[in-house]
């Protein structure tokens, strides 16, 4: 049986970076490379009903090996794409064997250092094999760790028929990182009553709560003119955009907030005399807090318009996803079973709200309740991303236990 680590090392070398503002799903053709590989490997593992949709969504199912009919079909989901934030091309994973403590300098860019001061979890990884990038790319643990552990779970169940389980649905999705791919996921065809996204971080961390999220596009309209004859004519929208950004409250930005405190996050923009625009993420665990942040953006726009005569500002806000806790609170058995699975894997489970979202955020509101499970990874979306041998192995072990627990507790899982 191929180990979770070896699978992970193979998968991260495949560039699957997604791209924003595309009109197709998947947003990049290269995601097909991993999706098609997974289809072939699932078939080699003897998994039934393996298929891939026109939107690069891989579906498969593992038949139950028990006769009981009251065991719910549970699903495990991970995404194949990696973040647009940092390149995922030519990933060169590095294994730091038998880590004995201290900062880790990445070999191909010595300015990239994983420090114990910023990553105290390193103190828990003494003796482990830590997997990093070479410092020039992201690693892709988000979420190829999820993909690798699910595939290894399937292999372990195949080779250990004494582990009893009900029917299991498996899904690998595209474009999770840009928040759009899951809209093309066929929940009915997936066929599960409940599912888990395997897309989390620290070992033992379980999540049934995410942000409620919206995205704003703020557009500044000015008036272009030849700079040689611009006096009294030109209205430069760039100055208005700069003023608007300067009004953002310093205590409401992602770099100054933590725990359950929400934020507004200007993250990409276009500057031009005639028209400038900025995209802003709005995040809060409470809908009232999200509403307040939307009002803030509109109030700032009004203040900037008053200062810059001739500039008009449009604020367009769209909902991304809602806090899945609103639904998952009605299915406590999902977290109870995940906690027990982590304990059986020798971990100390705890719950942590996600300062982000997962495919499960939207799936939960589409009738597929879907908490999130750890993968052992850290520092997602950066060149400092890392995971470890124990992280991958213990995640796999917990998934096997979870499948078994649902078969043991059918009466409490309906």
C-alpha cells in the first residue's frame, strides 16, 4: 500500500493553481491533470462508480461491507486546486527528517524561514519528518493533504475488510480556493447524507463553524483627459481610491484581528484615471457584524465622494457563503463522531471556528451537512506552508476510525 506521505509528495508536484475572474469551471485547465489521475487511481483501487463531471468534479463510492441498512452514507471531500496567491508550479517538496527543533530555513530562498516564535506548533513536531517547500512556491498541502489522506483511507479499507463501514461517498472538487467550483458540485449524485471536508489545519482541530462571507467591489469613476490640457478637466479616480483605502479602520483589518473578530480586507485592485476599482472581502461570524461592515464600506464611499468633487463611487456587494453553524448545530452527532475518531487516533481533539470558508460552507446550506476535519497542515497560501509525516498518517487514521464509528452508531446518526 502506498503511504499517505508518498501520495502527498506525488500530488503536490502537479500544478493545479486556480485563477480568479474566469468564466469556466474549472478556472484553469491544469486542474484536470490531478482530477484525471485520481479517477485512474480510484479505479485501480477497485472503487465503484468512479466518474468525473464536465466541471472537473470527481465522484466515487465505496460499497458498505456490512448488512445493516440503517447506517447513513457519509462522504469525504477534498479539493484539487491550490491558491492563486502563490505559484504552485514546479513545487519541490523538502523533507526535514527527524526534526529536532529550531527554525527551519528553506533551502532555495534563505529569506523564507519557518520560525518557532511564529509557529509554536513546531515544538509539538520534535522527532517528526516535516515537509516544506524549497522556499520558492507554496506546498499545496491545502488541500492535497486532504486528497492524499482520503485516497490512503480508501486503500486501507480495501486491504482491511475487518474494519466495518457503511457506504462511503468520495468527492474531489475544483476551484475551492476561488469559492466558485462547489456551485457545480452535484449533491444528489454524490449520494451522501452527511459529509466531511478534509481541509483543516492542526491535528485534532475540528470545525463546525465558518465565517459568514461577502465580497464587495468598489468602483471609482473619474474623468480622463490629456495631461497636457488636464487643468480643470481631469478628475483622477486614483486619488479617490487612495483616500477611501486610507479610511479603513486599522483595528478591522485581517492583520490586526484574530479569534472571533471579523474584518474587511482590500486584496486586489486596478488603478486608472478614468476608473479605478478595489475588491474587498467582508468576514464575520455573525450576520449582524457582516451587515455593519457592509454599511461601513458604503459610509466610507459617501465620505470620499464629498471630498473629491466629480468622482462617483459604486459599491456592489455579493454574498459568498454563510456560517455553517446555523445548520450544523442541528446535527451534533457529526462533531461527536469526529471527536471520537480523533481520540481513537491518539489525538486530543478540540473545536475551532474557521477564519475562512470551505466547500462545506456552501454544501451545508445545499442539504449536505459538512463539518471540517484537520489535515496536519500549516501556513496555507504561503511559501512557508508545511505538513508532516505524522500529520498525514494521523489524519488518515482518524478518517478510517470515523467511517467505522458511523457503522457502530447507526441509531444516533440519522
